[in-house]
C-alpha cells in the first residue's frame, strides 16, 4: 500500500522510521513542510491551510492513507480534514498521555509539546478524560524544533535550554517519572533528556501507537520484532529510501544526493536513540 506521512519538518521522520521498522513492505511518501516550519508558533487557521494543501498533494500521489506525523497539525486540523476527505483514512497523533498516566506510579508526568498543542482544547479534553488525579504538568519546548531543523543534536545549548524551560515547572525534576514527547521533533534529543531526568525516568512518544493504529486501519500485519541490528537498520532505511520512500520538501521532490544524505543521517540518529 502507499502511505503518505507528513509533518511541518523533519520530526515526522521519527514516525516514518517506526513505520519502516514495523511495516517494511509498504511504499511511503514523506512530506516535510519545511517552507512553513515551525507550525507550533502559528495560528490554527494557517496550519489548517497548510495541512489541506498537503492532503491534496497526497491524494494526487494516490495514497491509501495519510499519517499526520505532527501533534500540532493534528490538534488543530484533524476534524476539519476528516470532514473534507471522508474517503481517505487519516491517522492523527496526540501526546501519549494515557499510557504515561498508567505508568507513573506515585510520581508526576511531564508533557512536553509545542505552544499550539499545549494551548489547544484537544490536549485539555484528553487530560480531563485520563488525568483524573491531576498528575500531568505541561511544558512548551518550541526551540527544540529549531535545533532539530538545523540538525543540531549535540549543541550544549540544548541542555541549557531544557534546564531554563524546566525552571518554571511547579515540581522538582526528580518528581517526574514519565516524560511524554508530545512533538515528533523531540525524539532526537533523548540523550539530553537522560542527562536531565532521573535514571529511571521513561520517555514515551506516540510513534509506536500511531503505526499500530495505521496497521489496524489498513489491515496490515506488523513485523513481530525489530530484527536488524542498529547499523544494518539505518543502511536498510537508506536502501529502502530509494525504492520505498519518496521524500518531498514542501512538495518538491528530494532527489539531490546531498539532501538525501540528510535523511540518512536522521535515520541513523533515530536508530541510535531508539532504545533510550
Ligand atoms: N513536529 C510537530 C509536532 O509533532 C511540530 C513542530 C513545529 O512545527 O512546531 O507537533
């Protein structure tokens, strides 16, 4: 099947990466809306317009389903898109608050996301449903999107920024046993989170759940386990890139070898941090 995956930028590669692991036999169109990133600081109507244009692009490409690999776009656009494109399965993403609350024990949960996701009703409705003991605190981390888009994954400024943002939290960092990565761009920085939070803190994102849901909707069977070792998997991702994934920057095909290398490096980084 042909599956369209889109995000404001490279965050969605983490969702594609999970898809390549669990559904390696499908064909993918990956669309990074780099002309309009970051979505997380924009107005909902504007984001809806970008998402609508991307849906039309995906339809022209003949996809069987679209994954919105972006919590921000999902929070403002998913009802509108489902209403408009009734015949196409649209899989959205939302911060993995439900499993986080189940896992927390007696500790607190930290939900990191973009300012738009944190502001929108979708997240607050979800919290009202699942966070009955008010154990979740919300923290916007917009600059992580900027670091990610520059493929800047090891700058000491990242840790400084995390510390600065967390200073406003109502509880000490040591009280958070689960951190929800509520933006797909945040996956790249797991080593920095490890330096900041307690050793036994868990970091959860919505990627695995999203791909399980996609498989369910399309009636596809997930591969049982990730069999390949790290290096081989990254190479395989790049190998399948050519055959199995077509990359687009805001609608423009990525064909240039130098640009394709960006995606190779992103897959390598994601493979490195996969088990953090
Ligand atoms: N990756 C997106 C998300 O999951 C948003 C990043 C942005 O463009 O601000 O929310």
